[in-house]
């Protein structure tokens, strides 16, 4: 009975649509590597956390994970915009976060240059506003990079 009541309260408390909207793309770079872009658009008043936080006792950091593949090597470190940093009384700690439209980028190197490539991964994030936080979410993604055209 308690579980049902808690579920109903959480359902009433959560927004009807997620406050973070993700899109994913990839772009071949001049050096042959592939940049994978994870673009978030946050509803007004909401924020997600930076990839590195000052401590482990508060919110979870945003993580971008590229799944291993024989088509590419390991992913580079995640690049992100400079996060805002401020004291959050809800967590009683300094937090680092993004609002608006942050882009997270990582790079992979194809094992066979110039061929088409599929990169699969996931983004894990936690979103909060000034009153509440929603449970962490994992969003899987897949991007395809077409083969480079043959050079004349």
C-alpha cells in the first residue's frame, strides 16, 4: 500500500514531459577521428550537473559513455562547456551545473579509416530545479557516420 501511495505521489510531482531534450550527432574530423556530440536542451528553470563535481555526497555528475566496438578505439575525455558553480542549499555543498543548451563532446578513432561507422553509447544525468530533483536517467543513443567519398 505504501509503495502504491509513493508511486502516485511521485507521478503527480513529476513533470508530464521530461525537462531535458537530447539530440545526438557525429562529425568526421580532418584527422580522421569522429566527434560525437550530445546536445541537451533544458526547459527554463532546470539544470543538469557537470561531468566532474566537487564531492560524491550530492547530485550525480553527467556521464557520457561510448560502448566498446571493434569499429573504433576508446573514447576521449568528455568536453563540456564551462559549468556554473555555486553553493546549493539543497545539497549543502558547492555544485557545478549547466542550464540552457549544453553540448557534451567526445571523440573516437575508427579502426578502419574512411569507412562508415556506428557509434553507440548512453548519457546518464540528473536534472534539478530550485525546488526538486528528478531521479537519474539513462538515455541510450546511436549515431552513424557515413563512409568518406573516394578521393579522385
